[in-house]
C-alpha cells in the first residue's frame, strides 16, 4: 500500500518536473526570439551579409570545440574589450597561482599587546569573514588589548588604475592590501535622516555615518574613496565592533606600519579557494577584485610590494605563453580604454580558459562574460551546442548600441554556425 502511494507520488513529481522543464525551455526560446527581434534585418536563416551588417563597428569570431574557425568578421581589428578582459586576468591568476591558492590575512600580538594585522590583498575579506576572525580571537583568551596595528606593506602605497574615476560608485573602489567589503559600505538613509546599515551582517560605524550624511534618503553602496586613512579607520571600526560582540575591548588607538619582528603570530585567516573568488569576479564583474588579482599576481611573480606595473608584467608574460605578443594591457578589469585586443586574440584566451568555463555566467545557450563602457559592448565565452559541445566565441562592438544588442547578436551568430553551411569560414 505504502509502496504504491510512493510510486504514485514519484510519478507525479516526475511528470511535474518534465512539465516545468518544458515551460522553462519555452520561456528560454521566447526570450531568445525577443532578443533576435531587437536586431535589424533579422531572419531565421541569417546570411553572412546580414550578420556582418549587424556587426557594424564591431568584430566577431567563433570556433568549434576542436579549434576550427567556423565564422569570423574583422577578427584582426584591434578593439576596446571592456570587462571581457577579466577572463584573461582570471585565467592568468588560475594558471600562475593555481586553483588551490588562498589569500591570507595574518594576525599577531605585539609585546605591547597591540592586535597587529597584515593584509595580503584578499579581495574576499568581508563582514562575514571578520565575524569568524573575531570568534577565533575570542577563543584565544587574549590579554587586554592596547590598540590596533595595520600592516599594508604587501602593496605599494598608491595604486592608480587607468580608467578608474574619483566617484563614490563601487566600480571606482580603490585597491589595497588590507580592505574589507570590497572597499565599500552599504547604508540605508531614512527620510528623517536616520542612517542604518543596509546589511544585517555589517555593523554601522562612525565612518559609515559620516560618509552617508551626504546622500539622499534610500539605499546606497558607497566606496570608501582614495584616502588610505579613511579606509584604515573603517577597517579598525569594524574590527572593534565585531570584537565587542565577544566582550573584547579594542581601544581605537590605530597605527600603521610593519609588524614588529618580536610579535607573536596568533593565526592566519585564509580565503575561499581561488576558483570561488574568480566565479564571483566573473558573475558580478567586480573591477576591484579583478585588479586585486592582478596586483597579487605581480607580487607573487616579481616580489613585493605589489604594483600595477608588476601585475601588468605578469599578465603580459602569461599572454606571451599563449602566443599573444601584441595585446595592449593597461589594467586587469577592463576599465581602461587603453586595453586593446583583437577578436582572434581574445578567442585564444577564451579557448585556454575552457577548463574553467563553468565559472562564467550562464545565459543559455551561453556561458560568457559581458563588457560595457560608453560606446563599447562586448561578449565572450562559450555557446553550448545541441550535442553538448562548447564553441568559444567573441563579439566586440565599439559603438553605441542598446544593452541587449550583444545577446541578440550572439544568438544570431549561434544560429548561423549551427547551419551545415557554416563549416566554412566566410
């Protein structure tokens, strides 16, 4: 009796799952058709002439899983890649540092009972991580603390990223050896002027209140700006707040400098493995994380302190190993318009990234990364074929187009290369 009921339930669940999958496929197909209709001159059996016309001001290339070129247009024209260059940065980091690499942050106790912290550029140091760190410090039964010492010597003092503005927007957040929450804070300002933290895991600090006063009512993600003193103060305030929850008093006696040689190492906090950090970087197109990776990559390859020049040198050396000697690299996030690459070169990077393609953002039938600047719209990654093969592709348009134009164009290219006649490069 019970077995019969369970079989009946399982059958209904199976039918329900099949029905849901059909609905999902229908919605996905309608979505793709809508994207295609955004493009002028769309026809189901796209001609090369029509597709090249839609690529005005741009280039494109696609190959099969074995590397044979299936379609290309102006693939040797040098273009501004915007954020798809993050694939190159991620690829270099995973290749040089390795998939088991973890960022570290070291905690010490000085003879004068200062809590001393040395940062090594961990881009994933968040409020959640500080909460875990505070819990671990609580378990050590520390003596009464006299203050806080921050050692940021792993990075050079000033890191200037070309293309990075001076705004308070998160994408302009400055890089550093010891930063928290991507060098940003998230606040909610009420109509009566009262300020609260916009995320439950992050305490509201004096620095957050001060910066939020300039903003209108609503939620705001604010970067902490260029002044290292403000960034250090905010880090200290958060550390103080998390320790207070465990009954540990941390006086706001803040100093910066190298860790004394006679300090005692308490423990070293390590980040999630590098692939998880890269996945977040690619999913959310985090400029801060991309350039943190580039800076750490340079320091690991050519010694400290980390500088943008060393990071570029490491990335260029990696690209040379792929046979790419003419790419122009200014920084690792795509903010700079001095970054220049051809579709053919970018395709080689995508091909090399194939073992990590699952870290790219899924948008069926694509696993890919977008890039956007004013007058720049790009898309690169893999298109999944009906036979479960993955075809690397690159689209770069350096003119003003609607946001969804690249998705419709990618879908159009997908249908073009799926035709039997597409096995010859036009």
